[in-house]
């Protein structure tokens, strides 16, 4: 693995200006490579949902309906029967009250169990980390350098208009960055600190 620095340019013509500057400072052509990087494509970004898979939040809803019907339904049945007994002393009214109570109880029980899983998943959901910034498209000028040349090479690339100057450990063979991965986020070089004179001039 060797040290590689690179920078992004708007066009091959802009990158060629940087190449000439590198030549003028003693960098060799076999250590310079210029190529275009396309926009990375997200495969499967709009995957079709499989409707045959049951909703995990619905698991256990039937047991909630049974429990709700048994508990809440019994309570509603007693209340309905008591109200019906006061309004009209008939068995039909008592049965209507009991049936209504059982229905409402089963409905409440099913909804409670169904939503309980969703609420638990929201509370226990891990905090998602911000993904690293993806590489932007453009012409990339890559340069194989020795460690002592890294600072000078980065400065020359910036002076020639290069942006997003990065460094990497990779395989360089016959003037090419062999294991370059366009989907891997770049490791950006830190921007040089401004000197007091540079701050004054800006």
C-alpha cells in the first residue's frame, strides 16, 4: 500500500493545469493519474414492499382481543345490564348491553396490543449516526507521493484549483490507482491554517 493524494476538478482542462504545475515541481508522470468519477448510484432505493410478510405489530392482537373481551366486555356488560334494568326491566336490554360491552372490549384489546409493539420499538430504536459524506462527481487527479511530499503535493493541487483534497492508502501500478473505490467516502486532508499575514490580507 502506498500513499496517494487526490483532488477534484471541474474539467480535464483544469486538471491538466495542475498536472503541468506538478511537472514543474519535479513530480513524475508515472505517479499522476487523471480520470472522471461518476455520480454513485443507489441500487434498490425504491424496493417493492413484500405484502405477503405479516405485519410484526399485528402479532398477538388476537390474544388482546380475547383478554379485552373478557375483562372490558364483562365490565361493560355489567354496566349495560344495570342501566338497562333501570330503564326497562327486560332481558333483551341486558343482553344488548352485554353484547355491546363485549364488542367494545375486544376492539380496545386488539388496538392496545397492536400499538404496544410499535411504541416499544420507537423507544428502543437506536440513534442513527450521520453517514459520511459521499464522494462528489468530477474529474479526479490522483498523485502517488512519498510521505515527505504529501504537504507540498496538497498545496500544489489547491493552488491549481483542486477541491476536496484527500489522502488514501492504496495500490498504485503502472500510473493507475488500481483499487480506487468511487463509493468509498474520501478521507479529506485538513485545510491549511492561515498565517497572520494571510488573515490580514483576506
